[in-house]
């Protein structure tokens, strides 16, 4: 009986050591992934922040903007940029909502970033 108890104590110790090493291995395997993720995140944020000031000063003209310029606007992807281009010309930026090109919520996000310039009349 005494021998059996001793075996159980050894098994408990072995089990605890095995669990401890498994946790250590898991921590070491997880740490490089965290380090890579942390390095990538600031780079993406920096790229977004450098693009934002460039867009902030200049308004995007709905009547002449390229698809890429339109997709740079918040809430505008491939589908909406194509609809905006197909719906030209616009007499005002609010035509986006009145012509059912984009929903009101999307328009509210971009209304301060866009303009609908009109072509200048040619002088005779």
C-alpha cells in the first residue's frame, strides 16, 4: 500500500512538471506572433495617418474623381465608387442621396470631403 501511494505522488509531480513545461512552451510560441502583430499595427496606422492629411485639404470632385480617389473616402468601396461614376454628372453633392447612389449614413460620412464641380462655360 505504501508503494502505491508513493507512485501516486510521483505521478502528481510528473503531471505538474509536464503542465508547467507545456505552459512555458505555449508562451514562447505565442510571443513571436504577438511581436509581429505589434510591429505591423503601427505601420498600418502610419500609412492611414499619412493619407488622411493629404485628403483633408483637398475635396474630391464627384464629377471627375477616379475610382481609386472615390474608394479612399470612408464607406466607399468598389460598388459605391462604380455607382458614383455611373451616376455622373452631379449638380450638387447631395445628388448622391437624391439619386439613390449612396445611403444617407454614408453621405453623412463623406459630405465634408466631396464637391460636385461644374464645368466652366466656354467664352465666345
